[in-house]
């Protein structure tokens, strides 16, 4: 099918330009100046013309951090690959990269196969995988090379969650050495989990079981310390490092210092750290459980630090860490004991919209919005230039965005399969009107017209931002 998107302002990471976009089949065939003879000739041949007057035409969002159907503490996150990718599409995200998990005592192969089985034939948008390595040993280190050859080019390790995903510094160093040889990027959950567990046990012994103590037992200093340690380990091993869900100024300062020295260190933050705070964790009764994630929400003053980091590229990416657990029955597992509250906040649907508020409020430019939500994740995760850019030859993953519309976020209207919204009642500027995934319209007039299974697995290349 040939589709012409006309009258809009194309926004790439390089900036906005008024242009018409021609889509042929799954890819972008060309761009032409609005009203030019070329654009007019395309109009005559197009099977469909989409009017984008007054709207932005941006590359589909890439959410590099989601957890669909993820087991955690005896339950699992409630979005399936079908419901989660559909919700993502509603919000203008056309690619997710989810985390396949190697369990302790099992192989990477087994974990990766399990995640392929969950996702295969169910996704509304394209998807890739990172691999969580939770059992570093001789055979899993060797397996890392095989997995890279299958297009899974990033591995996540944990300095947190002793007994579950936790790796020692020695194990982390070995995985980093393997990555420095096979070209993969190491992703790190940087919190000092051993020290945190001591504070958690002490708090519970004092009878401090409310959700707010989740935050108080995971101090920002422990995130800063772990981030520092991860950076030194990566420097010694010579591997690229990507700090996931950075939430604290203490951690940002470590990343900033490493980047100033020219190290291949990158970091993402998430919308919850830019819009929510420890005051939400301290909400009355058990409400705070809705906001339990790790690292925890920080004091509101941190928001300004994180926006600054996004402006200066010390924070390169915004991902969601989408990990939805229902308030009823799931979050409630931690009534009276915050350490049993499943960790995670739903967000895959609202990332593009929430970060657009930064544009509306003057925190970042329009081009930077596209860069941190699409172009940089595409480069960093080996998807560029198929993804992350509106340009001839790229996949026709396109979002038409109305900057003047307003919407109110609510569990009663969102499409994620979860019974609450962390942003309930928040009115925001801007909204997705139309979404194309590889040349097929999947969201139209705010309705889903796509198909489960049309999304394909993406074999990713290596990190394209290394210096
Ligand atoms: Zn995560």
C-alpha cells in the first residue's frame, strides 16, 4: 500500500521541517517539501492520503525497557505481550525491547526460548530482547556470544536483589570481559542490594512495614555508590555500560564524570522519576504501594537534576521500566510488609506523552524529545537507521502527534492491563492520533486497528554510539 502523509511537520533528532512523507509497503520511500511538484505527484499516485496538518510526524517511539509477563515474587506482571504492545502503540511506541530472563541454575538458551514463546505471534509492534544474566558461570559466559549472534546484543546484570538476580562484583566483571570481546553492551541495575537488605531487615524489625519505608531503605547514596562501582568495573573490563532506570543525582554525577572522561557509559531515566516523588510513596494508607519500584521514587528536587541530565545528554534515553502489577491482590501481597510489594509501575503507554510535557514546559526541545524517546535508543540498541528516524529507507514506523490536544490520564481510559494509573487524573498536553507500524496503520482516530502478531522480532546490531 502507498500512503502519503501530508501537511505535517516532520520532527527528527536533527530538528523539525515541514515535509510530506511517502510510504511504500513497509518503508519510507521519500520525503518532499510541502506543496512541491514532487509532493503533488505523489498525491496523485497514493492509495491513501493522511492529513497531518497542524501535527508532528515523528519516528515511532522505542521503549528500551519493558517487562511483559515477568515473574516476580510469586506473581507476574499483568501485561502480556499482546496487551502491553497494544498499549504501547496507543502511546506512539512502535518498538519495545523486553528482558528475557536466565533463571539461576538454567541456561541463557532456556530463558531466551521462553521469552520468544511468550512474544511470538502476539505483538502489535516490533520487539527485541535484552538478556538478564542471573547465573554467571563458564557455560553462561560462552552462551553470551551465541546470543549476540541471534541479535540479542545487550545483557543486564544486577547489583540488587540478592538471592534472585544479584551478581557479585567478580561475576559482573567476568560478564563485562565477555562483552568487551563480543561487542555487547552491559546494562546495570545499580543499587547496593547487600546493604539495602540490611536496612530492610532492620526497618521490618522496628515494625516499619508501610510502603514509604521501601524508599527509605534504598537511599540514593547506595545508587550512587553502585553506579560508581559499575563504572569502574566496566572501565577495567573495557565494556560499554548502560545504567538502567537512573533515579538519583548521586548516580547522575557518576555517569556525568565518566562521560566527561570519554568512557562508553550511558544512562536512561524513566518518566516516573521525572513526574512522581517520594511523596507519592508516602501517600495515606496502602496507596503508596502503587508507586513501589526500584530504585525508589526520589524527592521532588531531583526532577530538575534529571531534566538537566536529559538536556546535556548525560541521560541519553527515556525508557519506562514498564512492569505492571495490579493494586488489588498483587500489590496487596505487601500489606504490612513493604518488602513483599511487587516492584514496578505501569507506563509503556504514556512515555511519549509524558516526555512531551518537557517540551511544552521548556525543559527540552522538540528535537530532543524525539532523540531521547526514539533516535538514541535506536542507535544504542543497534536498530538504526531502520528505526529511530523519518528518512527514506527506514521502516515506516510513524506517529502523527497533535501538540494542541489535551488528555487526562486514568485507569478508566488507559489500555494497559492494570487496575490503576500512577498518573490518575493528570491532565497533559499533546496526544497521538495515528500510528503506523512498518507501513500499516495500527492506531487511527485514537482506536486500535492493528493485529496481534503483526509485530516482528528484531535481530539487533551492536551499540552504534561507542566512542
Ligand atoms: Zn526493569
